[in-house]
């Protein structure tokens, strides 16, 4: 099955963005879009990273906190409210439901 054009465009943009982010810190890292697999974007870094480049990438990844999905936020708030009001059964049910949600939506 041919790759949809929007996936190739997204891969090219992601490669440019990562290259530009490295360049903004004085690094010259060649980032190349790769053929998509199952509609997912993949990139390759062609040259080995220097210690500085590796530390920069590591620091950026450690600092990044992806946004929580709306349903996860709702479960977190519901659980906190159940704990705050000492509603054990509601807290337990919220944890169970969040576990199911995470397995279904985020695995």
C-alpha cells in the first residue's frame, strides 16, 4: 500500500525541525526522513552524535513532558476528588477505569 503524502510531508517536516533545533545550539546533525512503517514517521540521524549533541538531546528529552490526554486528566481529577473526600470505592473504581483507558488508548 502506498504511503499517504501527508505522512511523507510530516516526516520531512520533523526531520527539518530536529535538524534546525540542533543547529540552533551550534550542532550540525544530519536528520533524514525514513520510509514510514504502518503510517508512522521515522527519522534517521546519519552521523554518530558527539558528546555535546548527545547531552543536548538527552537534556531536551528529560525536560519534555508530553501533555496528558483529556480522558487521563479527567480520571486524575476524579481520583483526586475521591481521595480528598475519602471515597474509597470511587477512588478504586477510578484507578481501575484509568488502567483500562491507558491500556486501550495508550498502548
